[in-house]
């Protein structure tokens, strides 16, 4: 997974923190991961169009 190096240092504090905070951080991490994946696929689509037409 691409974001394991980003998430890994926070894992011990996640499991020691209260469940509410842990769920909040995990959902935020998931949202950022999903948005980054969408952005990467969007850039790939745009660059694919550029390579197709030029």
C-alpha cells in the first residue's frame, strides 16, 4: 500500500487512543487516501488525453 509509510508511525498512538479519536483519525486518513487516488487517476486521464492528441 502506498500510504503505509505515511500511516505506520501513527499506528501505536492510534491503538492506544480512545476509540472515538481513533475512528476519527482513521476516517480522515481514508478520506485523504481516497481523494489522492482520485486526483492521481484524474491526472492520468488528462495526461492520457494530452498524449493522444499531441
